[in-house]
C-alpha cells in the first residue's frame, strides 16, 4: 500500500515590491506605446460618448506611461520610497480618469452590443489595468518571512458604519429598479410608456438580448443592479472571503481577492464620479442655473425626474461601493500564509 510522505506543500512566495514594480513597468511601456501610436496616427484615444476627443491626448497618454515606467524603474532599483509612492498615487489619477467608461463597455458587450469605439474601449481596459498595478506598486511592502505557526486570517464582517453604507447603496437602487420595471412591464412613468421606451431602445441600437428581456417584462439594468448589490454585500460579509455552504463544491475555499476587488474598483471608479457629478448637474438644473435637454422624454421636467432617480442611485451606490471595497481590501490578506486549514476548522462566523 502506498502511503503519503507527510510533507506539506510550501506556499508560493508572495510578490515583493520589485516584482510588482517590474509587472507595472511592462504595463507602463505598453501604455506609453499605445499613446504614442495614437498621437502619431492621429487616432483619438478617448471619446466622449460618440464624439471623438483630440488625437493630441495621445501625447499625454505616452507621457503618463513614460513617467510610470521611470518611477517603477526607481522602485525596482532602490525599493519603494515615500517619494515614489506619492508619484505612483498621483499617476493613478490620470489612469483612473482614462478608465472611465470601462463599465459601460463591459455592459454593452455582455448584452451583445458593440462598443462605440474600439480604440477608446481598449484604452479604458488598459488604463483600468494600470490603476490596479500602480496602486499595488504604491502599496507594496518588503516581504517578511511568515512564521510556521502563522495561519490565514479568519473571515470577518465589515464594521457597522460600512454595513450601513451597504444598506444605503442597496436602498438607493430601489426607486431606480421600480422605475425600470414599470417601463419593462408596459406601464407609464414620467410621461413615457413601456412601448415608447422599447422603441427608444431599438432606435439606440439595443441588442436582441436586451430587447428580449424587455419583452419578458425584465430590464437588463435592473439585473445588473441586482448583481451590483450582491457584490456590495459580498464585500462586507464573511461569505465574500470564504465561499459559504450554499456554493456547494466551492464551500470553505478562499475567495480570490481579485474576484471581488476587480469589479468593485472598476464600478467605484466609474459610478461614483458619474453619479456625484450627475447629481450636481441635476441640482443646478432644478435651480434653473443650467438647462437639461428633454431627449426622448416629452418635457424637460420628465427628464429631470428620471435624472434625479438615476443619478442619486449611481452616486449613493458608487460611494457605498468605494467604502466597501476599501474595507474589504483592509480585511483580506494580500499575501499567502502557511495554511488555511485552521480557518476552515475554526467555528464559522454567522453567514
């Protein structure tokens, strides 16, 4: 009979700051090359809706990539220093701004619709990857040897204020979901009937999957809001760190950090600024300082009502997602430890 040797598998060595910086440097070179190619070919790297931006922005993209490459080179050679950390966080700002719109690209692709512009969509994805890599390099710390007795941190729930923020983010979507479901079921809201809204969707190039859901009385954005709420609570509850019992064959396994943090950071970087600026704009429109276009609605007041519901939902949810993502980042270990067996054997926290 063959018996085991009794040896335990050693954990993989965590990435130190220099290895993270090298990975970020590769991205920086690619990003600089992308910007240079756009600038030399006269291709706008960003679009505002369907309107192309100036191709000269490509020089700015190339500059951000070049500066990031030089900074990561300094981290690789000298290790992370306070000055390089500050510069990396500063570079996250233009990269995060360039990533704005990635969420809408993903949504349109999921429902079978094409993106407005392929170059701009590629820029959104490339910039979003850069934000994650730049932030990881800025936060990297020297690798310390983990004692043999160390085990993985037990899953925990977020603090009370963070869970209240998650409640607020959930509640903010209720009026939005109700409005969308009224239209999807054929009802009338803000002067628009469900049939008129379906006609608007067809005119705007909605995919067959999107229109099929509407014919079934469902709205695709409501389903996405439900997924967003599920993500929000996964960030603040213990089952977002260790798969719970109802996940069947995945139960008791560690949830990879990136599985929640990647969509959370993307959603927060997109929805929070969009909602906050949108609320500010509709507030100015309500005060009569600016005018709001009625678009497909029958009056500006109808458009303003719908804008208040939508922008409030995005602003509150985006802020709640930001708070929850930060809490999840701090509560989950970023480096592997010797074993997670002790966590699985310990009394499970309430799911």
